C-alpha cells in the first residue's frame, strides 16, 4: 500500500503541451513499474503509458509519439510529458503501479479545447 498524488493538469488548447507529475510513496515506486492512466467522461479508465524500473517505456497507440513517460528515482516521481494534445485527450489522469497495487489518488484533470 502507498500514496499517490498527481498534479500538473489544466486547460490547454489543441496542439498545446502539459507536464503531469505523480509523487509516489517509496514502497510503490521502488518495486514496481509505474503507469499513467486516464478516464474520459463516461468511459472506463485506460492505461496510456508505462515505464519499468530499467527505464523501458511503452505507450498506447493513441498517444504514441506525442506523450513521454519518465521517472526520477531520487524524487519517487513519475512524469508524463504530453505534447500535440488533442480534444480526445481530455480526461482525469491518474498514476499507479502497473499492474495496479494500491488505491487510486485523486487524479488531475486535463481539458483540451478545440
């Protein structure tokens, strides 16, 4: 068990960028691959990016080439750099281990206007 605190969301125009941050407790961050998930309004939560402890990253097809996940072990933090944002990227974004091992945080809202 541990805690997750997401931040960095906001309102941005299509084509813009945002950088999300997730501070994770050490027990989660040290022993697991980490992932960013998102839940659009009225839809199920989906995994969009993961990063293993060795730095290997994987992305959903919908964000490949536009999003970049990274992790800072010294800060127990995982980031999601989101570029070339589209309205369909609008969602609440969450982080968690991959696979999920602890309760979800509050998430951070990302809204992309057209």
